C-alpha cells in the first residue's frame, strides 16, 4: 500500500515537471515570435521648423500624438529613427510634430491613410518619407488648384474662363486650362499640374482671348500673376475688372474735394486710395488734379461706386482725419441722385492735426423712476480702467436736476456704462438683463443724450 502511494506521488511529480517544461517552452516560443522593428524617416519637408521633435504615434500608444516616449531619435539633418516595442502582426501608425494639427499630410497637404507595417516581415527596418505637415504649407506639391473667388459685376453670365500663361505657351485653346464650376462651392475652379521641372507659373485669367483678360480696378492691363509649385496647394483669385469691358471715357465719376485743411503743404500731392487699387496709398494713377478753382478732383470709373476709400498725401502716416485729428472710418463712394459728381471735404490730416483734445458732453435725459432722489451716478469705461465708482467721473446735476458730465476727448473710441457706484448697481435693460457696453467714436460726436432704462439692484 505504501509502495502504491509512493509510485503515485512520483507520477504526479513527473507530470508537474512536464507541465512546467511545456509552460517554459510556450513562453520561449512566444518570445521568439515577438519581433524587433525599427522605423526610420529619411526625408522631411524643407519647411519643418529646425527645433521641432518628430513623434511616431499609433496603436502601441493609443494614438497619443505627443507621447514623449515616442520622440524619434535624430541623425543628421533629416534622418530620424526609433525602435518600436517587440510585437507580432500588423501595426498602424503616423508621424506628427507633437499634436494632431501638425500631423503628416500628402505632398499637397491633404489627409493620408494610416501607415502600416507587419512584424516579422523580411525587412525589419521600415523607411518612410514625410511629404508635408498639417499646420504648414506644402512645399513639394506638383499641383495647384486655382479658385476664382470674386468676379466683376459686369462679367457676362455665359462667360468661359481660361488660364493663359507659360504653362500652356499662352495658348487659350487648350481645354485642360478651362475653369469648371465646382458643384460644392459654386465657383470656377481649375487644377494645374507641374509639367516636368517647372517651378513657377506666370499667367492671367481670360474670357477666351488675351484681348478679354483680367485688369486692375481701373480697367488697366496688369502684369502676369505668378505662383510657385510647392508654396501652396490652393490659390484664391479676385478679378477686379476686364480689359474689354472698360467703360467709355465719358462714363466716369468725378470726385471733387471742395475743401482741404488750411495747413496742407502746397507741394504735397493728394491721392485717392481704396478697394479699387488694393489700398496702395501712393498710386500715381490715382493722384488728384486741381481745377480752375483750385479744387482737387479725380475721375474714376463707375465701378468705383459703393467701394470704400480714403485720401492720403502719399503714405499711411498722412491719411485724412476728422476735425479732432483722429483717423476716420473708410469712406464709401455713394452716387448722389442722378449726378455723377460727388463732393467731399477733407477735415484734417493725422500727421498735421491742429485740433485735438476737447470735450464731449454726456447728458442723461431719462433715468428710472425708482432712482433714489439722492443717487450718485457714475460713468465707468475704458478711460478709467472700468472703476465703477470713480469720484472724478460722477455726473453733476444742472439747475433742472438733469445729470451731465464732460469727458475729455483723449482717444479714438469711447466705451462705457452707467452705475450708481458699484457693479451691483449698474444699468441693465428693461428685463433686468446685462446690456453691452456703450461704444462711440470720439470723432463722430460732440455731445450725447442718453437714457438709463433700469438699475440692476432695483
């Protein structure tokens, strides 16, 4: 009986040893099936910031784009590598510069599929090329998409737009360079492809003939446009006018400046500047002349109507100003009744301003009925760091009990609210809701008559 128990014990021990050996073999087999893998990058875009790290991200780190454990090692100018954890099977990954805005893209800046590798493949070193980054313009794109984002109002409805340039030997008969209407954005679009090693394209937009090509805001011929492959993948173009649709000479606007500041130097020219010339302040073709009465004037095409403009003496330091010396908002050229003559006045120049400062009178013509009889009312604004109870900005009362205050004219914009000394007693709308700050341009006003509808605490 004892021998039988001993034999059974020895059998159990032998069985356990075999199981343990099989377990060790399983581990060894599993380990031997986990392969090493090195990922290398042999080329990066030329506009990659020099001090930026490059990260690899994928299934192995839950797609964390800025995982410091997966910053690639650098060799030389554009050689990077990293050894991935041992593994088996297929693995997906991408490269970034630390976040998803800087993820790699294709040569023209478009999204790419995840990269993949397979552990145990013959090649244990995977080489990659990064073509562009999501937050930077593509520099190796071999195509450019041109979008006509704005056309002149007098463009014929049935117009066909064709690109003419050095890319097609200025031949407007090639269908490959005709714009098509994009169904999504409803604008004329053309994609051109790099022919050979061409780096730069010179071109104009035409309506089927070089005699019907684009022009500047005054209908004048323009120099060819230029764009380099690799600078950007999309170019948006605003066409100002067409050469052949330039109005007859008699079909013009005459803009007369009836008065100019007395201190305007006699030798200084005056220029018209605005949307029609891309706001260039010293355009010699837009220099004003003087008539027999000494008034400055300029003749403009009627397409200038409803466009914004200003006057300068040749640069933005000498742009026109209001009578207090503050720069004015852009003017808009508005047609006056049936006449094609528009008259304006230049009040001042920013660099020669003689009248500045002064005061604005603010009057409260109405306050809530439940305002306490002895209430102190204050103005709080951008001129006192929004202190709701500044004694120097407490409104006074005239003989009729009306509240008023004189505010120095010391900046371009006036922004404020009324309070009774604290933000808990600030003015609100009729429903008790907070109101936006009151905002006025100093140059537009000498006095303000306002009303407070309700107080927050009452």
